[in-house]
C-alpha cells in the first residue's frame, strides 16, 4: 500500500529553531495583550500553539514522519490541557482562559511521574522512547504556560511560578536536543522501511 510520507529524517537543528522563533515570537506577544476578538478565540489559538510548538520540539524523536506519527507528535503537545476541563468543569475556551493558576499536573514532577508510568507499560526495548516522549510532551507544554500564566512548574514548591523568555527558550532547546538524541540512539516503535534491521529485532 502506498502511503504519503513527510520525510524529515535527521532534521537539522537550525530550520526547526527558526520555525519555532518565527511562529512563537508574534503569537506569544499577541497572547499577552489579546488585542482583538475574545477569550474563546485566544483560547483556541493557545490550544493550537501548544500542539504546533509541541510538534516542533518532538519533531526529531521519530526520525522520520508518516502522517500518523505527525499527528501523534502534534496532539501530544496539547493533550495536557484536558486537566483544565476537570478544574473549571467546562469545555468552553472562555472558562478555561479564566483559570487563574494551572493545576499541579502542569509541573515537571507530574511530567516525570507520567513518563515513568508510560515506561512501565511498554516492553524494555521501547522504555527510553516512551519515557522521553511523555516527559518532553508535558515539559514543553508546562514551559510555554510559564510564559503567560501562573504555573507550578516545580510543584510542590511554588517559589517559581513563571519563566523568563530566555529561560523558556533554553528549556525548549534542551528538550528539543533530548528528543533528537533519543530519536537517533533508541529503538523506536514508529519506524519505516528505512530501518529494516530495527524492525526485525
């Protein structure tokens, strides 16, 4: 069966960092002031941005993308916000945007716990991949929320509830490089015919 593949094997750091900057800088500035439309609109923009930026950070983890693996990376970036529904008891973007402080699930501690649980339920061959996939997906999301919202990134310690722009960029770059390293050196469950030896092992 013929499949349409978006091939980004061994993507260089520079083009992805450039894409991250070109998208993030104007969007985050607008998110801070919300100059037009209403909260529902900016809630939708925020959700899309989490998914899109998450897909950039997770980009190299899969070595190359099929459409399916791109969707996995894309939605991994935003899935954490499902916790808002349980906090505000609403799926309305306006209600979600009115949330004063992010819940404890928006923290690096939760990222570690969730990643550890993910690693426990897969075979030994894929533990590193799944641990890093879940950790990076949550950590990059939490880092972005620290730019504009009160977010307990170091929960249960609440001394730091926000990040500077430079701290945010450095953290995201570190997560991106972690994804790249794991994608090159670890066994992956999503592989194509380019990796027949790994597929057979």
